[in-house]
């Protein structure tokens, strides 16, 4: 069975970007160090293992636009479902096909069907993560907590219903603490 | 040298209490599980070791009022400095003296002087923690992250300046992940 995992990097004060994220600073003002952990071999290994468990990705139109679909190398190497109100034909880059879907629930359903029994990773942005949680569609929450206070930016959590989490695992790499919870 | 450590329990979504904290529900609506980790032997041992490193405590008037000074058993067993605009004579309970100080900076200074070279622990509430961070008076931030989403309540962080943190240690106990950072 596919588990749906929200998989996202966040500052200690809960921001997934600094202020004013956009095409020229995808992580917002001051937000670049959020992803420092991916520069370290241990972080890259953790990221690779995480990706290896996934069979499909759900992400937002904003993340897709800001990252230009993760470049022409088809970074994901698996089906990616982009949540958007502006549905357009699928885009294929290398071995990654980006399919545009109007709504979080149909995107998750399509990703589960495409994941071949592997997990579905929800890789941002914050709004998609919140919608997946609110819809009760998340099985796991994996936070990569970067050692910084951003003070402002895009909050990962912005209200929402209370939920019990069950701690699964904590791993430290040189620039992040990676905590996995089961939702519920 | 005394280090000043902000030492506080927080939900995964960054709340130190649920909604409507008050004398009858110090941790707010739904917030009681925040402190579940103190019910486990491993959590109690971690708490005891943390307390053993401290020579004085700084806390808020609200926390003092809500907890009634932690009861007549003088729970802290060390000097406690209560930040308040309503300064009154010190209160002695068992071997704990509660001294009322108008302002975070003088409270930290008084606590350092009283700590006998041991650390000063800032034990809430959120506003005091924020003021200590904003004033550049915090040396360490120790978060006891409880496995729950509260959705609403008292946020630990509410803006403030960006700050780099240096990860020191992560420890898991049955109902919390305890992460220590050095500030700066």
C-alpha cells in the first residue's frame, strides 16, 4: 500500500521559505540555508533513500514554476502531479512526466495509482501540505528541520485541525534534524 | 559562565499551549498532551538532568500565576525570577524564592547573579522566550517537541529577527523529541 508522506524542509520557527519567495529566490529572502542539509553527503544519502521509497510526487504549481520543473534533467525520475487550477497537457522531461491536476484529492488519487505500490511524497508548497493534512490524506509527516530562525516567510502550518502524531524516527545530519511522524 | 537556555515544550506546529490557556487549563484546550513526555521515566530523567544544570529560572507572571508557583513543595529548588510589571515582595516556598522583576533584561541579569555559575533556564511563557531571543540574551534554545498538531493556541515564535542556530543535540524520549541549539 502506498503511504502518503508530506516531505518538507522547515525552519525551527516553522517557515518553508523566507519572505518574498519567487522565481529569483525560490526559498525567499534569507531562506537558502534551509536546504544546506542537501549539500552534505549524509543529507544527500538521506534524501536519496527518501526518494527511493517514493513512486510518485505531488507538488504545487508554484513550486513547479519556481523550480522550472526541477530542470531539464527530470530530477524526480518518477511521475509528478502538479496541483493547479490551470490544467494543461502533461510535460515530459527526461524520465519525469509532470501531470497537471485540479485539486489535491484527485492529485493524491492519481499519484497513488501511478506509484506502483511505493509511497507518494507531497513535496510542497505549504498550502498543498496543509490541504493534504486537512483532507485527512496524509499518512506520514517527515520534517527536515533546518537550524535557523527565519522570523517571517511562508509558514508550514497555518491553523488547521488538531491532530495526534506518532513519532516514528529522528535522524540528524550535519545541517538538519529529520523527524518522521505517522499522522493519527 | 552561566548560559541562558530557553527551555520549553512545543507542539510540532509551534504552539506552547492550545487555545484559551488559563488557571483551569494551564496548557489551553487540548494542550495537556504537550507534557506527556514528563510522565515517562526517560522524560523525567531528561528533565531532572536539565534542572540539575540550572542554577536559576526566569519565567513569566502568567506561568507563575497559572501554576501557583509550582505548588507549595517549591518545585524549582532554586531561585526563580518572575518577569512582571506588578513587582511585589519575594515569595518563599520551601527552598524556592520567587523574586518579581520588572523586565526581561534585569530578570536575566539577576538570575545570572544568583545562578552560582550554573545555567539560567527561561521556562516560558512564549512572550518571555521571544523577548529573551530578541534582546540577544539567549545562548541556547532547547525545544521539547511533542508529537501533536494543536492547530491554534499560543505560538512560541511570533516574528522576530532571523537567527542562525547551531545544532547541539537531539534526544528522543517516548513522547517528545528534545532538540538543543546554540543561538548564533
